């Protein structure tokens, strides 16, 4: 399926922006993966673009995972329509990390060696350091050598998206990771996962910080380590993003002192 056709079918449905959709679609068309993993399904817009690219390739399958209580209108099944044969939708457990754990268990031998199963992984889910910091470690085990991990929303914050913040549950008992500190609300938690967990992981060797918002990491432990900046936006926009990041780092440092 052409990119333009996929874009028309998901017009007006959140959450993937067209610029990233184009980038992900082109990556799949060029890399021609056999197996793609997505963590964070929502309405299935990103799944739609990836399935469209797989369909255009004439090969490959996407597994997209969300938590067991995920409910969206329209649901991903409706968004995917006639591309559903390219996609397996998984809604299980309280977190995709539990599903990842079970996949690793099933793919591991008696000596603890895990047979990787995916060529490309797209992470756009919890936006939480506690959840996604573990998720990327588990993803790496299932990612084939040469495969890429893409993390969305590097500098997304709870402060700018208070509707997403964990809230106390029934009886006033706190939900997991709540209440958040001011530091946790202000921090780009996905950025922290990318910088502290992914970039320091010995299995990943090539890193691309794209538009100060998307983090790419390629699994190739034997290759020289490379870090790149890429941009589809004007330099001024990237400069402003860098200024915001450094200001936050100074605030955190001052608070720690």
C-alpha cells in the first residue's frame, strides 16, 4: 500500500505525526524486515503505516502490544481494516513488559540464550523511565543483530501532558509510580531511557538523535560506536530544543544541590 493511501485512511486519528509516519514507512520499505514489534498500539495509526509498508514489500508481519485495559475509539482493528492479515494485536497484562518477559522465556534455551525474533522495534508507550527503562533491555534480547529500535517522544514530559500522569486509585491507594515528584514531571523520561540505558548498552552501537525528538539505536555490538544528529526541521528549532534540555538539566542540578 502506498504511503499516501495509508495517510488518507488515518486522517484525523491520533497519534502519529505525518513526518514520523513517512520516516517509519520508508525505513520498513528500505530495510524489508520480516518481523516488526510495536509497543503502544492506541488507535493503531502507527500500526497502519507499518502494515502498509509491509504490504508494499509483499512480506513481513507486525506484532503490536498494549496493556490489557486499552480501549480506543476507533479501535485498531477498524483502523487496520484489510491490512489486518499483516498485524497481530496483543492486549494482555498490565504492561507490555510482562508480555516481553514471556516472549523471552519462550525463546530461551536451558542455558539462558535467547533467540531474537524481530528486525525492527518501535517503542511509543508508557513514556515512563521505570517502565520503558526495563522495556528497552527486554527488547534488545528479542532484536536481531542489525535491527533497529526507534523511541518516540524523547523530550515528552508529564508536565506538558498532565492527563497522562498516574493518579491515586480506589481508596486513595497510589497507582504505580504515583504521585510523581516535580523532577519526574519536568523530565523527558524517554530521553533519560535513551541516554542512560540504550546508549550505554553494549549491544547497541549506532545512535541517531533525530529532530531532538526521535531516538534510533541499531543493535550491532561488534561495530564501532557512532552517534549522529539528524534533522528534518530548521536548525533554529533544534537549537531551541537543546536550550530547553540544558535549562532543565540546570534545574535538576540545582535541585540536587
